[in-house]
């Protein structure tokens, strides 16, 4: 992987000078994307001191070495993939953005706390970049498309499923890493299983929606799975079913046309909803 590390820029520009403009100029394409879709520029504040920045940076870079090996073992060559490390605003573990003809992974190091969290969620974001590169119609060019329920269901389902495959972990780990302790994780998985049909019906009903109030992909209310990442669980289940049913390889899964994939997912959701 090709790593662009903005840790020193954060230390110099934010901790040293409180100059957000200078920090943004260290990688304008990243920050234009980040502040357009994932965070509000007005809310940016220094969140880590120098020692914390370096610790988090080293935690993530150590994981990148492990992850590249696992991707290679799974048949994915990510040697030319660009990854940007920076300090953001605690709003996201990362994603991928398009810069000219390249999809670049971005990782806010402040959100990473354990090696397992690094392995799982960095692999997840890398798969987003590979998926967008293989079928660019899954990428978003505006806020409405970013919020598209069907787009999110498929891309998050693919990223979660392939994370499990690449890392050789179970589904619960691919969904949460160690963000939830084991009792809470087991309870969340059981709730998703118990309400699988309800969740599928909800997603069928809102499949073509881009309403930002739909919370099925967010971490908002741990007492309500409809607002606590249950969309990732259903996305994983649907993608797994489609892959098994059609005997698709992981590379073929990534390159499946959006229209074909979308129709297959909707049919599978309708089956699950009954």
C-alpha cells in the first residue's frame, strides 16, 4: 500500500498553529470530501495531543502491514492502493473517496483504539475502495446518493462479508470487531436474528429512499436496533445469500453491475420479509 501520513501536518498545523486551512492544504482532495460528507468544518477542534497522534498512527500502520498480507492471501493485490492517515473529528472510522481516476482510502486515526478494531474496520474501508473501483456506480457524487438505502445496504453488506472472508473472522467480529463487549454483542446479534423479517420489511419499504432520518446504518441508539447498525447485519445476510445462490467469487461479487445487484438484493429482502 502507498501510505500518505498527515500526522506531522496535524501536529504542526493544528497543535502548533491552530491553522485548519494549512492542515487542509496538506491534502485538499481528502478534506474537501471529508467536510462535504462526513464532518462539519466549523466543529473541527484539536482532539489528540502529539503523543496520542503518534500512538494512534503507529497502531494503524502496524495493522496495515497485517492487513495487506491477509488481502494477498485472499487473492487481492492492494500494493498500489493509496491510504491516507489523518486526525479528524471522531465522526467516522473512514471510507474511500475518488481523486481523479483513483479511489483512495481515508482513515481518521483518532477512531482506532485496538488492533482488532484496526484489522476489521480498515479492511472494511479498503473493500469499499476496491468495490467502487470495480463498479463505479456504487460510488456517490452527492449527498442524496450517499444516503441511498439500497446503495448503502449493498456496499456495507459487501464490505462486511468480505472483511470476514479476508480476515477469517466470524460474522459478529466482522460487524463490530471488539467495539461491543461479548454480552452486548451477543444480545445485538440475537435481536437482529429475532427481528430479521421486520428489518427486511423496513428495508423493502425504504429501499429506494435517501431520507437522512433513516437510522438503520448509524450508531445512534443502542436500545433500538433500527438505529444501531442493523442495516449492516441485513446487508451481510443478503450478500451472503446471493453469493451462495449464484456461486460468485469475491472478485465477481465486487464487479457485479449495480442494477443486477440491486434487483437481486431487493428480491432477497422480499423473501426475508415473509
